[in-house]
């Protein structure tokens, strides 16, 4: 199943080129969820609602995907947990860039994920494809980083690798955008619009092996990143084990798995296309200039 959020916070099941409106289910799920719950109510309820959502979609009103404004498929994650330097080729390119005189790229405290740990992006950075990426600091380097994103479906802590994927509700494409500079990494990566997610969530049962997915990115038609999640240093299972050793994971939590080599800057007017076809689809998003005072 492919689930999307679109327009004014509507919920849809994506089949082919059509979105089937199942917003009534979302409304019912949210009404029954306690306000103080950790995580996203719709993602938490998905196992109980899966069959009903399919039936609702059968008779639902439809619209072409091209005619809707796609939002981030998860509305309320409790956190965005991100893996740094998780592809060896990306580590090599960042070390090379850091050595360049006058570069704005500041080397990570450690190129080893075990030593660096995961980092967090602010939830307010999360956007969907229709919302765009506003460049707040055009005088600094703003880089694209395409990633596979895991959506946690079942709460857990100290999760062993052997059971890690049992906690995954689905997968998305994502962009971990970053402003280069000397500030703390989480600060520079939490600019509004700098955590892109979409175009929809593909449920875990449709992905045979998340550690064998092609992933690519192009800017204005030029391919800049092209790799496979098989090249991850810490694979999906290990990332869940690692993150959950430090904090509990809740339904809707997002784990950005790291970016391959080819990271490079973008500017207002650019169009970014991320792909993992046919598994996760295609995410297209425009880069724009930040409007002063915009929320």
C-alpha cells in the first residue's frame, strides 16, 4: 500500500496515477487517539486499519496524483533521527571538500557513525514535495542529500537487529538538506523545509529488502547522486538497533539513513528529482528563495 497526505491534510491511498481519498479514516483515528500520545496516530493504527483502508479506497473518490499538492506522508513524528556519514564514498568526498581552502564545509567531529552517533533535525523542518525548499542563507552553501527514510510503525527501545524491521511501517524518499558552516550540525540542518519526505509512504510489505534499493538524485536534469542502499555502512537493521539503544522509537518516527556521494549545492530556481524506482517512486521538489518573516 502507498499512503500519502495531500492538499489540506487529506489522507489518500495511491494506486497507479490516482489518489483514493480515505480522509474519513484519518479523522476517526485521530479522534480516538489520546492527545498526549507519542508519535503519529495514523501510523500507529495502520496494522488495525490496513484492510479497512483498502476497502475504503475501493469505493473512494479519486483524483490524479498530478492534480494534488503532496505533503509529508507522516504528519506528527516525535523525532527525525538521522545517520551521518553512512556511505564510505560520501565520507571520502566530504574529507576532500573539507581540505579545500576557504571551503564552508566543516568536517564532522568523526567520520565514524559509531563515534558520531545519530543527530536530530527539528520536526518543523519537515515538508512534502509540494511545499518546496526555501533557501534562507543564499550566501552560504546549501547542499542536497538524498536518502532512504524508514518510518517506524511500532514503538520500541533496545531493539535487536533480528527484530528491527518488525518495527518499520514503511519507507519513503527523503532529502536531508543542510546549510554549510560552523554551527552545530542539527542547527544547520533544521532550517524550515530542510527535511523533505515523500512522495508517499510505501508500506514495508511491498519492500523486499530495504538494503538493496537504488537511490538517485538529479538537479535540473543532471544526475548528481546515484547509488544503492546496499552500500550503507550501518544498514537499516543496525540503524534501528543503534538509535533505539539511546532513545525509544515511536510510530511515525523517521530515520534518515544517510546519503551517498555526489552531494552538491543548490540555489533558488533549481528542481530536484529523487528516485528509487519502481519501489518508492519519484519525488520532485523546487528550490526557492526564503521570504523574510515567512513561517
